[in-house]
C-alpha cells in the first residue's frame, strides 16, 4: 500500500485543468501512458479527474498520444 499523499490535496489544487501541461506530465510515463494511482498516490476521485484531463489535453493537441 502506498504511503504517498495525494499531490492535489497536498498542494491544495481543487480543479485539475487540462491546460496545465507541466502538472499533467508528472503523471505520465516516459512512453506517454497514464501512471496508476498506486504509483502516484492520488485519490480515486482525483485520478479520474486527472485521467480525463490528460485525455482531453491529448484530444486538444497539447499532449502527445505516444512518446517516441
């Protein structure tokens, strides 16, 4: 079990924005996959918001689908 705290709760971030690319990149692997909440320590609620923000940023062209 992970003892890490949720990044968004510890930094008092209430809204996960798809335009904030620097924060979203922290939760991607070098190949571009979304890291699981067990590894990052995010709560389930914030993990769902994070994944939808990453997917929307990919759709808008702000993040790549695959890192080569």
